[in-house]
């Protein structure tokens, strides 16, 4: 059967009357070759405005009911819903899972053109009709994707991933919109690389685009840490006590690191000398030579004076105190001969290390005792000289008296 009328008004089909008011128009396979309007809102004549099928009413719904009764066949029902039916409700187009009473798909009125596009290759466009990647998001200001955990048994948490003219970022919305990760526009190839095994490379991309991360953390370029609280901490938390290399600087040539006090304007350089004899050098920013240098043979050279914090166990200047038990010269000589070294200095091994600080203090003690002995001997010499002069005078007088007695 063919219905040729341009407009077929069937208001009773979608009326809210009881099923007893339904009317069967055909029990064959009819064809409508023109325009069909269905619903209580249809008028006669209805202007098709280019439509071929129109559902018109104040509660527009299109129900897909699967009445399968064969065991094992799907029977889910679906419904297309247009708008809410209450005052102040929403304007939208949605697909409802009737059996599950959910709306897995919804488009609100006013959605922009190309709000959601799936092209012929399955690529999804959000805001674009020409997606060029699997998911292509377009917006005039900071296109962003939000990840929100809410309403479950776990704590609420929201993260945003977005980008704009300044770069790419991850925003922790739950923590006050902080940006724990940012990738700024213009970053070079290989700025951050994570390789197999968890190795991290920073600025490790070479001139031909190859990435070769050489260590757990491989940093190349101008530096790593900067900020008001920047610091470097290397901590090995192994429970096994063992010597471990925790810091290494390697270079094809000499190397150095700088300690720069920007407040005082002073800087110190710790240097592995580039040329022979490849000394270890400590120097400041003043170009007056190294303050300290150490050769591989252990020769230490300092530009200034050497001060140590050791104590003078031997007494040092106490030898000048009245209560100091100063040995006699004979006692000192006996101790030296018995010990075969200066008592306050201690033995000096020929092929072994010795405590230069303690021995220097001991030598000072022995030197001061020696000067006291010298002064004591000087007094004895002066006394002997006086006695010699007295004897000489008496001898001269005796000689004179003898000469007079012979006359």
C-alpha cells in the first residue's frame, strides 16, 4: 500500500490516551513517499520545511523496544529523549538505556558546532570537524581535559591536563590549582626523556636527534636545580653498611665546581687541574694563585699560614710557670738518651705517618725548655767568668806581694 498524501497527520499515535484508543492504519508494508508528521502537535497542513519525518509534541520521545522472546537473544530497550518535560528543565538530545534507566549520551542545546566529531578513520574531534589525531581537542583559550574522582568510596581528587600559548601543564585542582608539572613552549628535543629501566635524561638529545641516557639521572646543559629552596641530597637507604660511590664528576679534561656566595660576592673553586701535574686545587675568585694545591704524590702547598686546632699536650708555654716541673739538664739528657727521642715530641717513624700538630707542640715545648737551659747555662757561664776574674785579680795581687817580698 502506498500513501501519496504529502502530509499524514497521526496525532492519535503519540497521544497520552490509553492503549484502547490506538488505531491500526495498516497491516501491510506501507510506503510514505512524502512528509510524515507524528505527534499531538502536528497541524493540517504541516509545513515540512525540508523534513521527511517530524516528531512533534510537548514530550517528544522515540522508543526502541526489543520484544525478543528467544532465549539468549538481547532484549535491551532504548529511547531517544528530547528535552525535559518540567518547567525550568533542560533542553537537550539524549539516548536513554531504558532497562538501566541511564543516559549514556546527551547533547545540550547550544552546544557549539563540531562539539563532538568522529571521522571516517575513528578519530575523535572535540571542537573541530577535522581531527588529525586519535583525539583532537580545539578551543580558543586553553583546551583542557579534566580527570575527576568523586562520589565513590575513595577521596575526591581532580586533575586537569591542558595547554596554551605558554606550554603544556598538569594542574592539581584539588590542591588549589597548583601546577606540579609544566612544559613550556619552545622546549628543545630531549629536554626530558624517560628510558627503559626508569633512567631519566635531561637535555640528552644530540644534534641528530638520538637519545642516549647514560645514567639513572643524566643531566646535560646549563644546570638542574634553581630556586629559593634549591638543594641536592644524595641518600642511600640500604640496610647493608658498605662504602658506596655517591657523587662523581667525569669530564674529558679538568673539572671543577663552584661555591658562590652571592650575598658577600665571594666564590671558591674546587678544581681538578686540567694540565700536568693535575693537582687538586682550592682557589678563590681573586686571581692571585691557588690558596691550596695537592699533588698525586701528596705534596701540599698553601699560599698563607697554617693554623691547627690541636692541643699542646706537652705544656708548651707552661714551662715558664713557677710550678712547672722542669727537669734539670742532667735529667733531660738522661731521658733523651733513654727514650732516644725528645720526651715532649715523641718518636718519629721513618716510613710512617706522624701527627705534625702534636709534634709541633711538643717541639715548641722542647724548644722553650732548651732556651731555659741556655739561660741557665748562661748564668753559670757568667758566674764562672766572675769567679775567673776574681781569681785572676787575686793571682795578680799575690804575684805583686811576692815581688815586694823578694826585695
